[in-house]
C-alpha cells in the first residue's frame, strides 16, 4: 500500500517550493528536491521504455554528477548510448558530464572528448553548448526555471523536474567552466548558435 501511494505521488509530480527558482541556487533546497526526484525516477525506471527510459537515465546521470558520483553518471550515459539509435544524440548526450568525469585539467578533458566526436555530425549541438557557455549565469539559469517550469499544487511534471536538475547542473558545473568551454569550442571552429 505504501509503495502504491508513493508511486501515485510521483505520477502526480515532484514536490517543489513556491519559488522554484531557489532550487537552482540553494543547495539545501535542491537536496530535498533531488531526494524526491531520485526516488521517483528510480522507481519509474524499470517500467520505462524508449525515450522515457533514456530521459530517466539522463536525469539520474545529472543527479549522480551533482553528487560527485562520476563513474555512476558515466555508466548511466553508457546505458543511454546503448539504447540510442541517433548517432548525433549518442555522441552528444551527456558530453559535459563525460568531460567533468575525467577530472584534472578541464581543457585537456574537453580536447580528449572532442577528439572522439564526429564534429560535423554534432556541429549544431556543439554550437548550442558554446552559446550556453556564453550566456548562462546563475541568474539566467534561475530565470529559465522561473519562466518555464509550471508548478501545479506544489508539484511539477517529470519534464519540468528534469529541466530544474539540468539548470542546477549548469550552475554548478557549466557556469564555472564557461570561459574554457567557449574558448575550446571556438578553437575548433564552432560558432555560437545565436
């Protein structure tokens, strides 16, 4: 009975505070949200198929990365790659997680990961990454959540929960690395997606 009630609660969405933007910038607020999100996604994952399964695995990879569990995050990305039929999506999904998982020098990790990519196939996605590096700040990430996440009754959908997790990841990892990401992609001839 308790498991059924918990599953129904997640089917109705994930709990968020009235100010959803706080989840992007406040570690304790995000930690409470993350616990609810992780429990729900882990419960939903075994029954998920297709895109839903890949999306849930990616969300767990983001959460693992945010918790500093890099091998687990990369293992989830490998599971997604095994399910992915699109060569571009297989190459790009989780690229920055793979970069940060290498540890050490960020520039060297980027060069290593970029050397493995079919650049022409993923040029548009790399252009989007470069644009994110140019425009994301903690305030921008927070605003994206505030403007686009729609809570109903103090809960958000899985898609909105995933967006919150991504923006938190962006604040923690992409924003501090923005200059290196921008410069490295520019040196590879990647234009911004403006």
